[in-house]
C-alpha cells in the first residue's frame, strides 16, 4: 500500500468491524439524484442539559418554564451507521416522484394547506395551497425547482422515501447528523447564527421574534444548500432553518426518559410526530440541533419539508477517506468579523492555471484566522492517492477593504517555493477564489468530493487492475519496474477466449517507480469510474532515469511479447494508445510494427522529424488533440495526421474545443472511444 503517513493523520477513516466508509463520504442516489452523506456507527449525546435549557429560557422572554423540557434528560445513544440526504428533498425531485407514480399529496386531496400571511404576520389555512402552490392558489413553482418541497404530510414524506429506496430518518439519526459527537448546539458549532449559516426569521420576514440585524437573503424558502456555512461536521446542509423537517418518530414529551440507548425509534402509540430543524419562519433560538416540535401527522404547511435516510448495511467495497473530514469546524471568537469568519473550515478545489487546468487538486482546512494572519492545513496533488504536499502553513491576511479581506498562502516543499496564491471569499458563489491579478488561480468550494482510498492497491485489485513487477532477470527492468494490467471479469472463467489487447503508454508526468499512479490518466479511469471493458489492458511504466526520456521500440516490443505469453490475447486485435510523450511513442511504434496492430489512438501527440507514413496507410488511426493545448500545440498534432493523409492513410483527427493538454480525461471515460477500437481487426 502506498500512502503517506502524514496523509493518514490528516484524513479520517472509520475502522470498525463492519464499516469502512469515512465519516462524511458521499454517494448519489440513482433514483432521484440526491447526494447522501455517510454517518458512521457509534455513540453520541442526545438532548439538552439543564444548563443549556436555562440558557434557552433566558434568551426567550415569551418562553415559559415548561418549554424545552421534552429535550430532557440528556442521554447517550448508540446508532448503527446510516446515510442521510445532504439537503432537503426539492420540488424538482418531488416532481420526478409524482411523474413516475401519479401520487397525489394529502394537501391536494384535501384542497388546502397552512400558509404564512405576510401582512397579518400569522398562519392561516388557505384553500388551494399545496406543494405546487406553496403560497396559495395564485402561486406556483416557477424558479423554485431547487427549493425544498413543502406542504407534505407524514404519509407524503414516507411515500416519497419508499419510492426513492430510502426512509425517513429517525429523530436520533437526524440529531447525530446535525451535532456529531461533541455536543455542539448548532450544526456548525457553538457560534451564533449568521447570514451564511441558516435561513430563519430575519429582517426579510419582519416578525416580532425575528432578528432584524441579519439578512439571510430569503423571505420564505431558499434553494437547498445555499447556506454552506451551516454545514454539519459530516457535511450535511440545511439542518438548521429553511424548512422544518419531518422525521420517522412519533412524539412523546417524556420519551427521552424511557428511550432505549441503541437505535431508538420513538413511541408508536400517539398521533403526533416530531419535526426538527427550525425553518424560515422560526427565530434563531429554535435552530438548536436539540430543538424538537410536536406536529400533527396530517398537517401540511409552507415551512414543513423533509429529507430521507438509509441504513448502511454490510461492509462497503473500499475504505474511503474524505480529506480533512475528521477536523471539526473551528470555533470562531465571538468578536471575529463576519467577513473573516466565512474563511474558516474545509475547502477543496483546483488550480486553474495552464497548461492543464484542474490538474492540481487542493484541499484546505483553515483552522484559525485573525485580522493579520492565520493557520491552515494544505493538501495538494495531481493524483488524489499520491499527494505532493500535506502540511500546515501560516498565511497572511490582507484587509484591503472591510468587505473583501484576502488571505495570502505561501507553500514550500523541501525549502523551495512551490506555490503562492491569494484567496478572497466570493459572496455571489460562496467560493474562495484568487483575484485576477494573482499568478496562481485557485477556485475552492465547500464540496467534499475528494475521496482517497486507504488501501489503493486493494481497491484497484477489486476492479481487476493489478501491478506487476518484472522478474529480476528480465531485460525490461532497465526501463522500469513493471506494468499495470487489467483483466476483464470473465477472463478467469472463459479460459479459451482470446481478448483484445489495449496497450497504453503514459505521459512524461507519470515516469518513476509508482506503478499504481498509472491508474489515473489512462483507460483504467474508465474501469474505475464507469465499469468493465472487454480488453486486456497493459500499461508499462517508464523510469525517470535521465537516459530514458521516451519509450523505446524495443521496450514496447518486449512488453507486447510478455503480454502475449502471460494473457489470452487475440493477435488480430492489438491496439495502442498513448498521451503526450506516450502519444509520440504510439506513432513511432506503429511505424516500427505496423503489421501487428489493428488500430492506434495517439492523444495530445506529436512526431519527431518527418517520418514516412506509407507503412501506416492501411492502419486505422484516431488522433485526438485539445484546441487550447499549449504544451503540444494543435499544429504539432496536425503534422503527422497531414503526412498520413498525404499517404492516403485511414486517419481521423479530432480537435476538442475548450480542452487544453488534458484530452485524456474525457476520451478515456467515453465508451465511444472503445467502441471505435473494437470496430477494427487486423
């Protein structure tokens, strides 16, 4: 296994007997497209302490002594692992459900729903209000596709979750997803609510219990995921505000005193159910993650929605790590300015500089920030599995204006300057971006999509991809350590079958001694991301030795010979593809052995000199290039194509618009590329 010990320290894994996803790992529902977030098994503290309840009561002049008592006693609960929707279910998702099933909500059947009257500042039952008409019969869903669906009853929510292959979360699951294991008051921590953390009763709603000093940008619902500053430690959004959320449990005022300590599901003898999470109509004191409300099962209102959950059954296929996922959101000092507070926490994204935009990936965890300086953890690498930097850095804060502070990060490696950039918080997009005059352009978001594999070698092996090293006596050891090979899933069963061979030649950046690195920018990406291929794929590794600046014909020839001895190869269907340095070698080897190949596909490639292309006239060639390639300009890629066309060759040249040197990411994950290869046989 190749993985930095430092990286393991800064990422998180759940190492239990039956779970190996990281806390906060994500998956996408194939039914409705919802992103679901993984919450690991274990214990957490549920409910409020007496001290907390006294503080809540002191903050609420209208609250009486019996308020909040249903949050007592505070107790330990152990839950099995589960998945929970990252956001509330949206109108667009609910529309899919209705279109697929013909379902009619209770509000549509009963012909009414509860709507907030903005003029009178109260709630009223309105005829014609339902999920399609959230503010009454004259309203509609225009522009609200990504807003949470409202006016759903308990039965409506359950029906949707069952259709989506999920269920409503239990009250305990909802609370753990919100407050994690450190007893935090809000999903984001213990700091007060702010405009980037939740949609609640602010100056836009203008009710007596609201906060007229804050503008969260919405009167009623807001698009899901808008308040990234309110993310829980697991990365779940909108758990405070926007809409109150139905959970699976029935309501019992004293249930906590009798609750089981393992997977509690609430009392089942009452008509009332529990809702959680405050809403756009609720004051900030109701946004605490422990706050619970009794609600009638059949009520439907313009501030009431839901999200789904699913039990995590069995061990997942691999052990995954979300970079910096184990680091909780830092607690900001009470006097920290809001424009600095937004920087705190975890970010990830890309460097946008040429020659390959988005090749360098960056994860940043800002631990601390002040008016002059701060500290952050930085992870950087072109390959997620093998970072080039994992370090803690100090950064400078430049308060250019009161509204747009800027942090300046300087990263060194081995005492040498590696990267320097500046970042500002973009209030429009919620991103950290580099100003236009900065030499290094970064774009970072609150996403959690950068996932590592704790045992990358095992992960690849389960997909049929393995690293092979050359025998000590092998001639080919002078060129590199070995090769990466993929065998189709049925290869072991169909021993008499002969498979097409796809030989892949990597670019200059992958030279070295790490065979597993070849799984990134190569046809192996198709297998990792989309599924199996009907080829044996072999990718020889080239050493970084100074005398080995490119693949020699003898090395490629020897690897082909080895592959044909070791694996059941169809000699009539041997294909070669390569990128950049490997693309040049693809052209050269085709000229060297034209009679043994069925087709070639050089990417971002070139040729040295002016080779005679006559021998390739009958060989199908598909050359692919990026229109904006600055490493190998299009004219260089066009040169061998033009020579082959002049020799009446069978060649097509695809110039991909809006692509730089990286044409392999899209090409090698496109099924049409492999379909083209298989059309050709010698």
